[in-house]
């Protein structure tokens, strides 16, 4: 069963400490979920740490979504080259 809300995203601009999104580094890729126009994100997704729920405007200021299907497609193509 896949999580249709699951996303991967890249940090394109490191958030300032006063924004409340500590730990994100520019150029790094993270996992999260997107639903109802909100983004649920965490520096270490799935390890029990508290997640943050942020609005699209704030998300777009610091992050960019990576197409999960494109990422899987790249992995499949790479496995064919081996």
C-alpha cells in the first residue's frame, strides 16, 4: 500500500532560526506529506520526532517538491544499466 500523500522535497534555501524550521540544510532532500494545501514535514521523517504542519506559502519559500514518480523512474532506469 502506498501513501498517496507522501512527498520528497529539497531545501532550496535554509530557513532562518526565527522561522522555527531548524535543521534543514540547503541542497538536502527530505520526506513528508502533503494534504489539504498543508505540508507535514520533519528533518528526520519516520523516527518518531515531532513533525511540523506548515502552509504552502511557507513551504514554497524554503523547499521544492521532487516528483516521487520521477525519482522511482530514475532508479528503475539505473537498475537497467547494471
